[in-house]
C-alpha cells in the first residue's frame, strides 16, 4: 500500500509502475487510491475542472506503455460508479483503481 503527495509527480508514478512490472513477472495487481480521474465523463458525477490535469494523462500513458489495464473499467465500460465523495464540491469521483497486465484480463477466475 502506498500513498504520497509525490504521486502527482510523473517521475514517481512511472517509477512505481516500472517497479511493479519488473517484479510482478507472473501475475500481479497494482491497486490503490491514485487520486485522479481517468475518464471525466464516467468517473465523476458531474464535470468539473481537474485540479491536476497532468496526472490522468501520465497515468494513462504509463498504463498504455506498460500493458496495464483498469480491470473494473474493462468489465464495466459504460458504468458510472464512484469511490470517493467530496462534500465541499458536492461531487462523486472514482479515484481508486485496480490495474493488471492485459495478458491476464481474460483469465477464467472460476476454475
């Protein structure tokens, strides 16, 4: 488990994802509060200005480059659901994600 204000740093985020890919050679999940919204249309209850617009761009690019996929969004491509509520902004957001390598996304977990 990891959380830090430094996660907004592209260098720190890329370092964590690259470490994950380096050490999880078989199967692994990268999960947690990434404190950013990857899809503004689906992952927020209403559109609002992004506090740090570079974070989602960096995270999307890193996932694309390393072959990681948002498991929940893959299984629920059009569903709006949220993991955080901001009372001051009256806004729901999906900030928590579970990523895994694309090669495992179609694994039959019922076996």
